[in-house]
């Protein structure tokens, strides 16, 4: 449940309504006379997938959006009830159908849910061995870069100035004991990587643009390239490390395999149960009555 309290703490930061009005204990948000209680928010979060909950825990903006949407839904529902809207026959029918669908969904989720012991270690290993191609990873390079934007060649003055900057940076970067990271942070014109000392992280070989891939593939660890011209500008890259292509280890993909096996087992169980229900009690259809309704 730790993630739930993380989400609540994030929500406290991003919700302006809470900042304007002190809310009672157990209430996480308020819109007029409508409250959203902590237990209601917890119920919403519990119904979300683990991936969705993890995303919310890392995104105050998404939490804020979720809470505001739920408050608006509750406010509209309160207004509709105040006008007696839920007593309309067609609305009653829709509400009963939605209630029944929620009942069926919850029941079938319980019927189809695999036991906690599934899959076994042997089944996980077998699935991994059968799907090794799916877990293959391309060769990867850990790169740092210095980037200089190229002005249009029609701007001869600007182009010459940029080229001179590139050549000067190459000269400094190639000097013994040169601090490439500091050089990138001070002079690179690619803001995102410059802020990290030129660090581009691990980059898959097949995602590098051809101009860089051709050069980086021939470099040695610790080597700094000459200026590499691309349509956008010049790149000076340093090769920090290399990971050869291979297969992701089972430890990295274990949770992914377990999720896929449990989902497949649940789907198979659900189909089998529905088939069993259909065969146990044959269905009779009155085509004549259906025809009348269609007309």
C-alpha cells in the first residue's frame, strides 16, 4: 500500500483547491459540496493496473487530472440525482445493465484468476527459453556528445563561424586529459545532453543515424571522434562503453514473463468457462421476435 500514500502526498502538492481550503481528515479533495474521500480514491487506484499505478506515483499532473475528473463526475451525478434523473425508466435500465456488467466482470475475473502459485519456476524458464528471440537486444553504445548546430549554407558568415567553433572543439577534445563532459556542458548546443555533460546514455546501434553509426562502430572505448556532419549540424562523440548484442537475462524479463503467462492462463480459463456455460444450458433464440424489434 506504500504507493497509495505516495500518490496522496503527490496529490497534496498539485491540488490548488486543497491549498485554498483546509480539508477534514479522510477527504483528499473537494468541489463545492462534493467530497472525494481517501477510501474512494484508494478504490479507484486499486482497480487500476500495476503499470497505471506506477505511472500515477511518478506523475503529480496525472494524479491531479484523475482527481479533478472524479470530482467532476461526482458533482454531475449529484446534480442529476437532485433532478430525479435516475428515476427515468431508460436511465434505470441503463444503470441496472451497468450494475450487472460490473457484477459479471468482477465474477469472471475471480473465476479466471490463476492461482498464486502459477507459473512455476519451471514454466517461467520454459517460456523464457521458447521466447529468447523476443528478448534479443541490439548492440549498444554508451555515448557522450558535443553538438554544434549548422546554420544554412546560404548564411556563409554563420556557417563559417559554426565550423570554426567545431574545429576548435575537436582540437580541445582530442588533447590528452581533456575533460569531455565539461566541454560538452559548456559548449554543446544540444541542451538536453549538454545539461548532463554530453551524456546520451545507452543507445542501440540500430537507432543511431547512419552518419554516427558508421563512425561509432569503428571506435574504441574512450576514443573521441572527429566532427561528424549531419543535416542538423556537427557531432563530436566520445565512446564510453559498448554492450555487445545478446539476449536480456531472465532476471530482467521475469516479471514480464509472469504477467504474460498469467494473462494467457486467465484468458484460456475464461474461454473454457464460457464454453462450459453455453454447453450446459443451450441457448434458444426467437428470430421472429428479434425481427419485429429490428423493424
